[in-house]
C-alpha cells in the first residue's frame, strides 16, 4: 500500500510512525472534519495526529501497542505502570487537557489518568 509520506502526512507524523510502528504497515489515512489525520495500520491500530503532525491518540483496540510507546509518557507515569501494572498491555493512550488517559488490557481492563507530570489521578478497573 502507500507509505505515509505518499499520503502527505506531516513529517512529524511520518517520523513518529517510523520510530514507534516500524514493524507495521499503514493501511490508509484519512482526515476528519478538524483536519486531524487518522492513520489506520494493517494490524488494526489507529493513530490520530493533529494537523501539524503531533500524536493525539494511539488505539490498538484488542491488541497491545508497541512497547516503545510507553516512552511517550512522563517518567513518573512509566514508573507507576511498572510498579502497579507490570506486564499488562497498553492498548490505548490519549492526550487530554490534564495529561494522559491510558487503557490497559489483559488480564483486566483498567483505565488510568495521569497529570502532565505523570502523577496518577485515577486507577480504575472496569467490571
């Protein structure tokens, strides 16, 4: 299929995909009404970039995001995940006005919210 550069993604978005999703292939790209880019990977993962190319959301649906995406989080948030949820798959990371919202999967679905500095705001297991 087309590479991200052929689809006229901003260079920051193309570099992000090359760094964190090098093992995956881009299936297609679309723009929403806000001119954000939504990149669909062959494995079902969706990556949303704002129009300048900064990532906004990573969603692996039922699978796990690549291990390296944890580096996108503040170090305090990574430490919290390692200490309290070690071995759980990160399935979704979203940027929020207050910081980050994360969904972990397997064995339990857990939602976490972190401030911009990585302080845990919420740690909630879903029934």
